[in-house]
């Protein structure tokens, strides 16, 4: 279901970028915002070893990219996400002069996690991620996806060539992406912004509960909105804590 935003004087950027200013690699952990995430990531090498997981950070050839696509498709469909990576994407990036890299994680020689990156104009771009949902630690904020994200930032910072790390996503959390996806970006310390040339839409989709979180523009201010049915007003509908204490204002709206 789509809910009109004209009643709230809000326009919703269709897509977002998340920017992370890359520090000196020795200061990377200190620049991650969440204390619990820092506590987990500082032990990431030991946690991977304990789970018999190793990884390769390598140049990404077209052959490796095409061989990876079935795994990516399987993971996206498993989690009901859009399958966005296509075979022709690799050559399009190469034609732009981009450098292509990848991280592939293996547990007992089986692929369990991956990240696909491109690099250009002092920007490190995390293009695609796909991983198994496996328990690797009892620590708060522990996930294989978090380690892949951290390794992307670490390798980008260590190169010395890139000033900004960036990701992209569609802008409707709880519908296109999970709330956990956004929570993780904010825990790392990424700064969301409307993607360049992203259309500004006057409606937003809601999930089966009639709920969604999204970034929108209201009176020229960039705000994170929680939209939910009027009947839920005053209820603890979900944990808003991760989204309130941010630099970008958080606002609840009801329909």
C-alpha cells in the first residue's frame, strides 16, 4: 500500500547515499560510532578464526563476478530482497574506469559472505553485499555482515587513495530494507543524504503492519520519519531508540 505524503508536506528521496569519512587506518575503530560495535569489531580477526572463517580481499574479474551472481541471487531471494546486481553491471563499471575489488568469506571452504566494491575519484563504493545468517558471536551487534562492512572500510582506509566510503539503498525501511539495515549504518557512523539526482516522491510504501521509516524533506529540512497508523499512536510499536539520538532529527507521523 502507498501512503500519500502531500498531507504532511513531505517529499521522499527515492534513494539514499551513506557517507563515511575515512580516517587514518589506525584510527578507524575509534571513528565507529557505536561502542558495542567497536567492542565486537576489535575482536573480528579472533572471532573469524574461532568460527573457522577465512576471507580473501582480491581484484574482481568479470569471471569471478559472474560466478558470484548465483550466490547473491540466492541470498537476496532468501531474505525477500530485490535482486539488483546484473551481469552487465561489471562491464559498465570497467568502462567508467573504476577499479573493482571483492571480499569473499569461506567457512570450511564454503562461501558464507561477500562484498563487491568499486573505487573511483577518491571514493570507495560498497556496491553489493550478500552473506549467510550465521551466529558467530554472542556479543551485541555481532554479525558477519558487520565484519564485511568493517573490512571494506579498513581496506579502503589502508589504501590511502580514498577519502570517502559510500553505500546506497532505497529509502523505505521496513519495506525495501530492514530497520536493522539502517540501524547498522548509523551504528558505524555513516551519514545519510539523498542520492544525487534521486527523484523526490510524494508517497511511501508501508509494510503489512502499515508501518515504514524513511528520510524525507519537509520545509527544506532533512528528517527521518516514522510513519504508522493513527490507531497505534501512544503504543510501543517498535524500538525507536537507535534512530532518535542522531544528528538528523527524528519525527513520528500518523495516518
